[in-house]
C-alpha cells in the first residue's frame, strides 16, 4: 500500500504522559496536514507543512502540541502532558503541488487518555 | 472563518433508492468542495469533488451539485447498495491569499448512511 501511513494505529496512555505519532506521506507529496477527529464529528485542521516548513497552525494546537517534518519527508506529532480531552483520532493527510489537488488521508492514530 | 453545515445526520434508505446529502457553507471565497466517505475505523476517502467554476459533476452513481449563489452543495447517490453504507463528510476550502497554496478543509459533521438490503 503506497498511501499515507500512520503509526501507531492505537495508543492508550495515562494522563500526563507524552505521546508521539508518526506519519509517512505519499512519497512525492510535498504538502502534509494533521487533523483531529472526535467521535461523531468531522476532521478538524491542526497544522500544515509544505516540505519541511510548518506554515499554518490552528488555534486548536495548544502549546502542548508540537509537530515536525524534518527533511520534508515523514512528520511527527507530539502531545506533551496528555489530558483526557486529547482523546481523539489524529489523522495525517498529504497532497501534491497545486491547490485543489486531492488530499489523501491516512488511517489515523487513535489516542485514548485514561 | 468558514463554517460548513451538513444534513441529515442520519439517512436510512432501501437498496436501490437514491440518497441525497446537503451541505451549506458560509465563506463565499470557498471554491473547492470535496466529499469523503469514511467506513468504520477506516480513513476518509475522496469519492468526488467539485470546483466553483462547475455546477454539477457526475461519476457513475455519484453526483455533486453546487449552487454558489445560495452557498450550498449536495451529494446524490443513485441505485444505492449496501456497500454504500458509511459516514459521508462534505468539506469546503479556499486558497489563502498570497500564500503557498495551503488548503484548509473545513468539514461538515457527517451523515451516516445506512442502506438496507
């Protein structure tokens, strides 16, 4: 499968712990997005990278969240001092080139904070 | 910012019937409108999209219509099949002024479609 890959698929963590999710976009895609989805809701935008540069961040992304995309390839999303409200599915997506090109989503990483 | 509303939240149809899902958006600058299908535990997958220079687009049993004046767009599925059962999300996007082509999708809250055999 040459789609967007995410790891881990599921993570259960205790409140206050740090977690990190990894995303491998489709290989030639220079644009990478992180979204968050809670049960019964549509995905909500978190942040955007073009190559290695993080160009947009949502107000949803508190200072406990940090995302990186070294070398413009894979990306990581770290959540520090997790809270129960962080429980959600974290979706990574990628696209190529021009605006309006299809955004392809990964299978998501489910986070449960207990 | 953009706000997308989607109706209905749940839709039950018999196999072979048609299904229509409607979305409205608030930002008149939005000009890209994709629809995603998400099966339980799976990734959202694009099924069709439309850009604002087009009023209607069709792909086999699926069609999307766009009314820019009224700021609403709809998904039409004909001859529904049980495998069409899933959650469908509409989204809207507009290009940021003077930017790099960043494309922020704003999603509706989803429609759970159930097709009964």
